[in-house]
C-alpha cells in the first residue's frame, strides 16, 4: 500500500515595477541606490518592462536636485523638477532634464538628450548623439561622434565637437562652434555668432544680424536675413550675403562671394576671388589676387586691389578702381568713373557718360558709344605727367597720350580729354610764393624791374567748355616745366594764349638786338613742351600794377596784365570799367599808348624765329 501527500508552496509576488524612482529630496541614484520603494535598482539586470532587457533602466528623479548615474544598458532617465545632474554612461540612453538648470551627459554611445526648461549644460560625450536644448540659455557640447543638435529657445552656446555635426541654433542669440569636421550649421532666428572652425562647413545663418566665420576649410556660408558679418577665413569659400546690408570678408583662398540683396561691403582678401555685389549700393575690394568682380545693378564702389583684376560695373553710376596690376575694367551701363591705377590697364566705359581719371603707360581706354551717339566720355589726365597728346581721328575722339617718361597710352571714343596741370600758378611775393588765385589787391609782388610793387587791380574770366569749343583760339597753353630753358618754369604752367613770357637768349640778341623780349604763349606753341590744350573749363586770372611789370611765375618771368585794345575787349564790362576807374588816363586817346610794355613784344612771325 502506497501513501500519497499534497504539498502547497507559497510563492511571493515580485514587488518591483521596473522603474527606479527617486524621492522628493536630493537623491543620488546609481547602482548602489536602494531608495526605490519597490526595490528596483540600477544595473541589477532586472529589466521587466516591454522592450527592455538586462540593464535597460527607467529612472525618475522626481523632485529635488538629483544626481543620476544610469550605468550600462539603454536607459531612459527623467530628471524631474530641480537642478539635476545626469550621466547616461554606457548604452544608447534617452535623457530628459525636464524642469531646472540641469547638467546632462550622454556617455559612451548614441544618446538622445532633451534639456527641457531651464539653463541646461549638455554634453553628448562619445557616440552619435541627439541633443535638444529646449527653453533657457543652454550650453551644449556634442562631443565625439556625428551629432544632431538643436538649441531651440534661449541664448544658447553650442559646440559640435570633432566629427560631422548637424546643428540648429533655434530662436534667440546663439553662439555656435562647429568643430573639426564638415559640419552643417543653421543659426535660425536671432543675432547669432557662428564659427565653423576646421572642415568644409555649410553654414546658413538665418534671420538676425549674425557674425559668421567659416574657419579652416572650403566653407559654404549664406547670411540670409539681417545685416550679417561673414568671414570665409582660410580655404576656397563660397560666401552669400543674403537679403540685407552685409559685410563679407573672403580671407585666404580663392573665394566665390555674392553680396546678393542690400548695400553690402565685400573684401576679397588673399587669393583669386570671384565677387558679385548683387543688388544694392555695394562697396567692394578685391585685395590681393587676380580677382573677378561684378558690381551689380546699383551704384557700386569697387577697388580691384593688387594683381591683375577684371572689374565690371553694372547698370548704374559706378566708381571703379583697378589699383595695382594689369587690370581689365568695364563700366557697362551708367555714368561711371573709372581709374585704372598702376599697371597696363584695359579700360572700357560702355554706355553712358563715363569719366576716366589718370593714366599710365600701356593703358588702353575705350569710352564707348551710346546708341544715340550723344554720350560724352572724359579722359582726365590730371597728375599723370603728360608730355603731349596726339589725336588720330578727325573728331579728336581717338589718340595717343605720351608721358614724360616716353611711355604711351591709347584712347578711343573719348569726347573730351583733360590734360594734366599743376595747381594754380605760383607768384613770388614778399611773403613767399602764393597761388595766383589767392592774390588780393594790395599784395606786394616781386618785379624784375621795379622791386616790390603792390597789385592795383585783379580780375578773372571763367571759360566754360562750350565757350572754348566755340572759340578754340581761346584755349589755354600749357608750358611744361623746363620748356623755356634753364629748368624754367620750375613747374608746369597753364596760361591764356595771349599771356606773354620773358625769353632771353643769344637768338633774341641776334634777331632783335634785345637780350630780353616778351613772346605770347600762343606764338611759342610748337616748341618742345609748349602745347595748346583741351580742357572742360578754365579760369584766366589777371593782375595789374601802376605800370607794366615782369613777375616771377612758377620760377620763370612773365608779364603782368597790360591793358590794350585787344586785352580790354577780352574781359567783361564790369572788369573793364574797374580798370578805367583805377586808371582814368586809359580812357584818353593816347592813354593805352602811354602804358608801355616792359619789354619788346614780339609779333607772331618774330616769335616763330625762336622755335626750335
């Protein structure tokens, strides 16, 4: 007979709920924490929630300033209310800072971190992390790995790290550093400061007045909205200004720059840059390198800088400087001002009334012609040390400029050539040399025959370009420095055609039995260094003494004003009346005859004997 028995075993229910919970106080939750009411612990290999395995923990800090160290496994951590410190450590963790100014670190793997409200400090550490800043002024570091970062609201400071990061600054005024690799950075709203650092970065600044630096590498930067400051720094960068008034620095390398809309300031820097001003009134400097610059359709000011540049003005009234190097400059449309600068430049005005300032040997200037043929292009050679100009067309729009050093430049389709003149003629007085235009009645002037004499009368006559064209015999005469012999005059001197200069030589003694004679400037035209010139306008200044005198002008002796039938007719009625009031004897029949010339005045045929 066999006996049987029934044994009842009582199995206790597991109280753990798979969640490690903190308290309302300041907890330290790590693998040694035993404060969970159900007995759950970190890294206890006791994951029981769906989808969790092994050491995958769910941790709630709740209230208080908690310190949470998640440990191994793919953990999900909520800091709760308070200023919490959380580190994910191993595993692909998801961390929520929630309320408070939290310090959140991801650890070694691919973590996802949400800062929540408050000014949080976030560090992804190793791994390809996702960091979302939330509200508040957050400090975010991606760390190692290819990170995705959003600053969201607040004035955030974001550093991507050394791998390839994708960063969004979010709202407000953010500071963003890309790191060492090829980062993609969006500044979004606010006045952001962005530094791409090393790598070939793509940076889109967004709205706001942003300050963007590409750093090393071949960067792509666009300012978008706001008045941005963009620096390409090192590398062959592509820099786009955006919609407003931007400042763009190309830096080192062959950069491609487009100001786009707005009144931009663009500095190309080192390297062979390609620059487009775009819309707006732009200021552009190519700086060093063989740059290609196009101004756009508004009023631009462009400097090519060093080396051989290509500069194009656009549709409006641009000011274009080639600076150093052999430049190619085209004004395109509009009334442009073009200055080639140093080097052998090729200058073209295009359509409109263009002005070319200065010139160098080797330059070629083409004024351009409008469709209606009514444009007036001007070549102004002021200060260019011109010797003489040779015209090669009947309309005198084409020709060659010969400089004092023997070099030449050519021009064509130029309606008006303004030769170079020194400033106003300098007259020797007891107080030194004084510009003739600054003299006043009563000034005491040094004369050749009668010592110091006071000016009794002074007047001037303005001649417009139209008057000079209609009366070519009134065009001024340029007497180049040294043209009268013995280094005289000391400086170039521009005089009226009838103004007489003192000539003294063995020839004057031979031909006229006088050592010193006076010859009208117009009668000396053809001598080396003496030319009749075309000007847009001029002013003839006259001064008169009690008698006809010979005075020092630019170091050479020339006459004072001598009233005669011809000279009195050449001045206005008001000035003529002034002279007759001061010298009433000139009204008499023999009055002009009694105002004798200080020297023998040569007639035209006599003066021609002196030309060599």
